[in-house]
């Protein structure tokens, strides 16, 4: 009888360890995927930041993630309220669905090109 109780306790301990291992690997996998998405967003933003800028929008699906790149001309007001041209808003968005939840991350910045 004592052997059966000891075996049952050992089995519960092993199941607990397996559950903890499963949760840990899921968290590691999610962290790696999020890091890959962040890296891809930064890379796309860097590639689009080299002039000349062409206004428009592009969408690409990759590995279940929809990346949208958008470049728009933007007028900036100076301190004396005059409009300054040559500024471009560059935005990259990643959208995906994971565990039944929708996620959307974006990065953007202003770039300047006096020749446009």
C-alpha cells in the first residue's frame, strides 16, 4: 500500500513538472516569435527610410503575419506657423492572430528629403 501511495505522489510530481515545462516552452516560443516580429518591423522601416520616398501602401503576408508598409507626405508647421515640405511619414504595421486574440504592432517615424 505504501508503495502505491509513493508511486502516486511521484506521478503527480512528474505531471506537475511536465506542466511547468510545457508552460515554459510556450512562453519561450511566444517570446521568440515576438522578437522576430519586432526585428522584421525594424528591418522594413530601415529599408523604407532611404530616399527617394514613393507615397503608397504595400501589404505582404508572411508566416501568418500581415505586414503593411505606408509612406505619406506630411506637412510640418514651423515655430512661425509656416508649412515646411519635404517630410515623409514612414509607417510599418504587423497584424496577426494568436490564441484567438488579434494583435497589431506598428513603428513609424518622420524622414526628410529636401529634393522631393
